[in-house]
């Protein structure tokens, strides 16, 4: 889960750099990565993956073991694109794997903060 979350962040950054905002704005997560994408949360029950949403328009939720662990929200800021990564606020019950991923992502990717903004 932690590796995939980092991979997703890396692939979003690479696609933005490659495409520029004009092309990037309409891309869906499934266009950027081979991480499992689903049309609805029910398809991710017990799985790792991301809702197949247009990142720029609606953001994206990353699921670990069927639980939302982090959200990605992007906003164009002049010539930059700011991607906010937010970890689930509360402990994740019912999934030790998702809870461990939440804690590790918060510590390693977000420096123990609730969220972090990456400028691409």
C-alpha cells in the first residue's frame, strides 16, 4: 500500500511534467498508472487501488485493503500544479494493513502532518 501510494504520487508528477496542464487536466488516474482503478468504491472492497476519477476535477481516493487511506486533491496555481496529499484523519478499524499504511504514509510521506502540498 505504501509503495503504491508513493508510486501514484510519482506517476502523477511525471504525467504533469510530460503533458503540461492543458493535457493533464482531463486525464484520469487510469491514464497515468497501472495501479488498479475502479469506477466505484464497491469494486475496491478488500483491494488496493484508486477510484477512477479525474484528478484535477474531483481528486482521488487511494484505498488499501478496501479502506480509504489517503486522498489526492490537485489545484492549478499559476504555472504550477499543487497536489495535496491528505492521510485518513482517524485510525482505520477493521484492517490492520490499511492502518499500518496510514501510519507509515503519515510518517514518511507527510512528515507526521495531516497533509502535505507537493508543487509539480
